[in-house]
């Protein structure tokens, strides 16, 4: 399954001064232990927002992956379909 996750935090909670949680998200060991595949991750520093596209077997794996930043801000996890797959589903094929 594909998921888009959006993490936001306030400037006061920004991990820039203590980036260990963000480094953990980038750690191959942590990614592997969580059971997810990170397809892309992007940050918008002025907005204090992180966007991550992941592949996982289930929602619980995605939640486990984001545990290091769970207490600094909010996290929205949305299951998504690729556009071609969605078009097939919508057309009944």
C-alpha cells in the first residue's frame, strides 16, 4: 500500500537544534526495522513541514516509522493510489 504522510510542527518545536529524530527517520536501520519503504521525502523548512511517500504492508508500519517524531508536532497519514491504478479502479477494470 502507498501512503503520503505530512508532519508539521511549530517553530518552537522545530528539531533543527536537535535533529536526532529526523536523522533516525533517514536511517536505513530504522526504515528496515519499521518495515516500510521510503519512496521520497521532502521538507519545506519555512513551513516546518515534512512530506514523505512510503510503501508499507499496513498502517501500523507507517505509524511505527514515525514514532521518533511523534511528540513534536502533528502527523497526518493518508493511504493513496497511484493515478493509473485509481483510473483502473474508477473505470471498473
